[in-house]
């Protein structure tokens, strides 16, 4: 996490005591990220990275997690961490990738670009993380309409609601698959 953590909150709310997966640990590159407060309120352990480019530090924080979710994390994940968690690390992006992604495409800039292009639709993408920003294989997308009178704020709000619905669904699906693979693998 790097920010306010509303996606984290959606996960915490969706993954109740009977869910087959839980948020075991929250990692932030910013000590002031609102996500940390949400985690603490939910009794989830937190770590703040001293150096997000340091793969050893990040790997130690991730530990033996089955799935890593980048939910509003703005730093590039170091290559050794990507390699270790290939197809077990996902990112959520507030647009329909491969469009409107890449370095510097985060926050309001994404929605500004969508509005400037006069696209009729935007949406949400969850994708596996690879060595580049917003480029790994797409896991799931959800579309939302762009209205003629949309502002950055109104579009961002609609997209964020779609994020909060899609992310827990994808995490539950992937958690079930990872659990199955563990069972199959003995
Ligand atoms: C979301 O739009 C997410 O897609 C993007 O950053 C925003 C973070 O929101 N990567 P939050 O921190 O989950 O509230």
C-alpha cells in the first residue's frame, strides 16, 4: 500500500472469519499511509519499508504469504520479488489496461487521460505483476461507463466502487486456486 487503503478496507470487509483467505499482513512504503491505520484497526500486523527498492527487506516482510496484493502501491516491485511471486502477486489499476497504464499513470492522471480521450468506457483491471508498471497478464476486468458530464472526481468515484467489488472477488478466486495447488502438490 501507498495510500488511503480503501481497497484494503474492501478486502478486510469481504474476508470475514469464515472466508477461505485473510489479510495476514499489510506492507507500506509510506509511514503516513492511511492504509496502515485501517490495518491496525482490524488487528492486522503492519510493516513500513525503509527502502522499497531493497528486495531482501520486501521479501522478509512478505514472508510465506500465499498471495501478494498491490492495492494502491506506487513503487516498482524489485525484480527478485517479482520472480519469487510470479502469478502470485496482483495489482489493481483504475482503468482498462493495456490503455492508460505505465509509469506515472496513477491517481487522477489516469482519469484525466480517459476523459481527454473521450472514451465511452473506463474500468478496473487486476493483473499479475511483472517487471514493468501495469504490464503483467490480465486476470480480470470490470467496465464502467464514462458519462458526458463526468469530472475526474465523478469518474474516479465510479471506478473506485468497481475496484471495491472486483478486488475481493479476484482475491477469493486466486486464493482458492492457490490452496488447490497446495493440496494437489501434497
Ligand atoms: C486505486 O484507484 C487503485 O486502483 C490505485 O490507487 C488507488 C488506491 O486507492 N492503484 P486506495 O488506497 O485503495 O484507497
